[in-house]
């Protein structure tokens, strides 16, 4: 039978505030900070303490909610979500339940099938838990508790079950990450766990309007895990329905190494969180003037920027998507374009960023902020490549050198003698030298093996230390070969 997949995503994003959600402890780097160095009685869950709401966290939450076109609740309520776990010192998490910060939004996505709008069910504020590290020594296993993360502001963004393919889900997830980064409320560093996904997945017979039974995969920390685990569940559920079985409502985990999901708990064992209003916090009141102020200060959002880039700079939508994923990259691109000479197109500039620059950033794990080549310097390099002063190969080599140790194109070209050889006399001499030292190849060429022209071309470029102007080499080579041919007749 043919099935339709239905996916709803719950996304947890840490908010990059200075201090925690309900206390003055700093939000510290999860990898660099020593364990339990950013902890106070409030986030450690000591009795008798009182939480105080972090205004910046609310502002960040509003920023996201507005970017997602949500309806803002002028009064929302914090609630206690009760459960016992060693990383949760209070025995409950302060969250929002019946009255969230915002509801009824949307996120526009673009896939190969076109543009779609995914509805957002709710956006609410809560606090993160601590972190457990499971270890063993001398055959004894134990767990270490680190409360640095306990109480860090979290924003939960819940979609409606509106996605139908893994591709749509990926577009939604990366679109949301791009928004969070553009709004500067989250670093987007997935390896540090600052964004976590929960995928709710069901399948139903194609054409059916009823939702199928869903499973929920918890704690997905990368796009790869999100996509693989979802694809896996789609296959498992379709196969079960094909066999006439039913899908069990469960909470699942994902085993990245084995590439399988595993059951964590079934519907019968589902948590009863016994939510109730947080008695230590008053209702969260958000006045309209504050909302208006935040709305007015929103930057251009990735989706709009992508459309503008594609239109204004005539670049492919896929390239535009790569350029807008990070605000700083989009800014780098626009500064580069502004500095370009007339004979270099924005499209070429985009290719240098998504090609050479991104490859280098990936290989060396550096961010755009750490890139030593300022946009005007790259523009200068592209101008020189376009003007025939240097060829493309040389330009790439100079770029690589500048990325590594800074400097300017003029200086590197001068000290290393990299100027392109465009002088026809010099190139003609190189061509003659190559033909003279390869008599057998020339004979074969004249006997009809025309493809050898490209081989000769390569030899001349090599003899020129790859610095020759390719057009001049091509012309001079063809002229010399023509002479050899007529000389023979
Ligand atoms: P909870 O996980 O707390 O029970 P909800 O019932 O509100 O919360 O659903 C959470 C997520 O699951 C939402 O993103 C929603 O869109 C999605 N969802 C709900 N039902 C289904 C379904 N049958 N198939 C796929 N996703 C679903
Ligand atoms: Mg859920
Ligand atoms: Zn604290």
C-alpha cells in the first residue's frame, strides 16, 4: 500500500543569554567550563530559594516568536513539570504548559517541490536540566552530575504535524536554526548540544485524513541523526502496516552507531508530569510596546534574504540558501559584492564563498569571524584574476595563502613572482619547446590523433609553472600545430 508520512518536530534551543533563566549564574560553555562552576542555590534546587525571570530570555523568546509570525500571549504562565531524574535537582522543571508565551505561527520552507508554510503550534520558555556523564572505572560504573547547564534558558518550538517528507523536515530544522542564528539568540553549534530535536512520526494510508499512531524519537543532536532516525522509522512503520500490524505509541531513542531506534517507554509507561502552576512566579506579563519595540528591531530573516539574494544577485537558490544560513556569512558576501569591479559578477563571488572559502572553513573548523581575508581583499584578488594579471589556479593558491597567513594579493604576487604569463612571445617559445621535446607525440598528432592537443596544452601549462594565461596558450598552441601541419603537407 502507499503511505503518507506525517512529521511534527519539537525543537529545544538554548538561549544565549548572559545569565540563567531564573538565577544570576552565568551561562557557560558546556565543553570548556569546569563542571559545577556555574551553580547557585537556585539552580541547584535548594529549599527556600526563589526564582526570578530573566528579562533577556523573554526578549529572546519574543524575538523568535515574532520571527515565526506567532501570536504573542500578553499573559503567560510558568508551570512545574514534575519528574524524578538525577540531572534535575528540584525534582521538577519550570516550563510553560497551558499558557505558553506564543502560539499559531508559521515557518516558510523551500524544497525541490517548491515553497511551503509549516504551522508552528507553540513557542514556550523553560529551563534546561543538568548533564550526566556515565563512566566506569575498575569494573564499577557510576554517573557524574554537572549542574552548569541546569537552569539555562530553553526555548521550545513545537510544530503542527505538517511535514510529509524527510526533506521537508530537514528544511524546517535548518530553516529554524538559521533564524535562531540570525536573531543572535543561539550559536547554532549543534556539537555543543545547543539545539536538540524530537521527531514525532506517523504514517497513514495515502489519502487518509486521520493521523496515524505516532512514535517520538528523543534527543536528536544533529541533522544527520534527525534524518536517519526519521527515515528509519518511516520504513519500520510502513513495513508494519504492510504486514497488517499496528504501530505502538512509544518514546524511542536513536542508536547512531547501529543506525536503529530503540524503545525507551511505551504509552502505558508514559510520564504523568502532574503539571501545576508555578507558585513562586507571578504570571509573565508582556506589554505591547515592548513587543512592538522587539518587532521593529528584527533583522531581515533568512527566508526573505535568500529570495532577495537570488533575485538581486542572480544566484542559484541553493547557493543563496547557503549564504544566508549565517548572518555573518551573508554580510561577508554583501561586502564582497560591494567591492567587486564591474567585470566580476556577484554569482562568481558567491561561488568563491560556497566553494573555496567554505571548503577551507570546514577543513580547518574555523568560523567566518576567524577568516583573515577581509571582503575587499578577496574582491581585489578576484579583480586581478578577471584582468588576466593572474590565472584562476594562481588566484586559488594566493587565496589559500592569505587564508593561512593574511597578506594582500599585490604583495604575494610580487614576492613570489606569480604574475600571469600573457606575453605571446614568451608563450610561443614555451609551446615550441614542448613540441620540440616531444617529436613522437607530434608525429602521432599529425597522423590524426587530435586529442593530443589537450595533452600538449597541459605540458605547456606545466612548463609555465601553471602561471600562463590559458587563452594565450591555447591560441599559440593551435597556431604552432597548424604550422607543423602545413609544413608537413
Ligand atoms: P507531547 O509530545 O508533549 O505529547 P503533542 O501531543 O502536543 O505533545 O505533540 C508533540 C508533537 O507531535 C507536535 O509537533 C505535533 O505536531 C506532533 N504530532 C502529534 N500527533 C502526531 C502524529 N499523529 N503524527 C506525527 N506527529 C504528530
Ligand atoms: Mg513530545
Ligand atoms: Zn544559579
